[in-house]
């Protein structure tokens, strides 16, 4: 039986993400992020693409947010590249047009940064797969606004919940909605006894000061 939007629960997404390795937790052997910092968590939402049920769960979760928050959505916009698949699935459910936003204009052809049909004053919802600092999503928001459309909401699959990102979205006057946050993920891991209590404590301590673990 397929989930309906009202059935979405963050714990189910946490269970799936952990079981397929889309999210990995290892406070004993931290991962090195692109920034060079050591972090005890790693996220790869692209692994959710391998199962139709997982893709649908994400899209229906976002659909539920749009309905619950009464978000106007004339157009759905995915960030290139990881935001495009969930944006496509959501646009299909909502029966809306779809666009996607490149990090920078294409270097040939029409040199587009925004691909697809976008009209002035349309209400656009930006879809991102992962929020850490929020930089890439907010650049997409800025590009869409510059093109004459309105963006007041961004939806993501997973959000680390860093204060830097929250402040950036606040300054940009764009509300961020997340299917799963780091805090909810750790609550789920604790409730399911996925790892020892001391590891849970380490993860929560890290989240309070994520750059304290430094670089290798």
C-alpha cells in the first residue's frame, strides 16, 4: 500500500536512509567533508533514487508540507543536480511545471542558468536534497528572483540544522522546510538503540559545535 501525504513520518525516512547507507553515522571514525573538516555523519541522498518507493516517500512528504503550510506553488524548481529528481517527482504529484537552476549559466548555446519555462510573478518552490550551509539553494532562490519570479519557500530532504544555514535563510526571507533534520535523525537512532548511548551523546555534542573536530 502506498503512503499518502498524511502518512509521512520522519522516522520512516530516517530508517530507510540509515538502512541503505544514504546516511552514515560514525563518531569513532569521522568522515572528511569537502571542506576538509572531520564530521561524524555523511549524507548521500542519491541512494534514495534506487527505489521507486523511496522516491515516492520523499515526494509525498514534500507534497504534505506544501498542503499543510498552504504554500503557493505555480512552479517547482530543482537545484542542479541533486535537487532535480525530488523536484521532478513533486512536480508530477502537484501537476505543476518544472524548472531547474544551474550553479552558473551554461557556457554555450543560450547560456541559460534557469532551464524550463518561468514567467514573471509566478510562485516558485525550490527543492534541494541536502542543506548544510544553504549556499547552493539560496543561490538558486536569488537566480529565480532575479528572473522576476517569487520564491518564499525551500524544501529539502535532509537538513543538518546548522545555525549558519538558519540565519542565511532568515536573511533571504525564505522559509526552509525539511523532511528530516539531524536532530530528528539522532532521536530516531536513540529510540531504536542503533548505537551506544555514548555515541549518541558524541553526535549531539558535535551538532552544538560542528567545526570543533577540526581537520585531519
